C-alpha cells in the first residue's frame, strides 16, 4: 500500500445558498411589518388612555355645579359694582366744588372788585377783597345770591380802608375792604 500525501493547501469552499438573499428580504419585510404593527398597537393603547382621561374630565366638568355659580353670581356682582360706582361718585362729588365756586364768583364779580383771598372749608367759602366803591360790594352780593350753588351769603365786614390819590389831579377815592362768608349747596 502506498500512501499518498497531498501537501498542497486545500481550499474549502462553502456551498452558496441560492435562497439566501430572498430569505433576508422576507425577514426584513416581516420584521418591518411586525414593528409597524407593534408601534400601531402602542399608539392605539395611548390614544385609548387619553380618550378615557378626557371623558373623565368632561364628566367631572358636567357634574360640577361650581362652574354655574359664576353665571348666577353675575347679577349680584353687577349690583355690587353699580353700588361701588355710586359710592365713588358720591365721594368725588364734592371735589369739584371749590373750582366751580371760584368760576361762579369770577363770573359774578363786577369789574372794580379785586379779590384778595379765597378759603374753602367743609362747604363754607370765605372770600375777601377790595373795591373803590361801596355800591359795588352790594352789587357783588346781589349777583352772588342769584347763583344756584350758593345757599347763604353773609357779609362779615365792610371797612373803609384808606383814601388813595388816583391821579395827578389829586382826586382822592376811598378803598373798601369786604369779607363774605358763603355757604355752599352740597351736590
């Protein structure tokens, strides 16, 4: 017997599978289908969960009567707001009184009268001034008594202050001081 020995390297080749690429393609398609189906199932589960939460919240809102209190309470809130506005109007009504009184006095003041002081305290108005003619004081008082916002006009004093030289002809005229206390009509 003879023994032969082969010293050449032997290449072992594997048999190529002809169905290999097809099998890999089918596995990818089936894997993708299963992945999409799994993702669809998860999303469907989450959507159902959110829908349940929404229906519970809607039921809670429908069952709560607290939300309807706002609508029934609007009438009382409106009445409260109107009452508050009327109180604010009453508080602010007297703030314009001194300005209105000064405007009325200015309209009633004759031309020769110069006012020197004006004081307003709690509905009592005290004005002082001077004039060259005593008759203008009485005219001023008459005009003030015709004004509607003045209730009572008291002439506190009228004094002859001094004699003044008016021009170069040495004509002397008297200067009269006067003070009125006027009660205001409250608005």
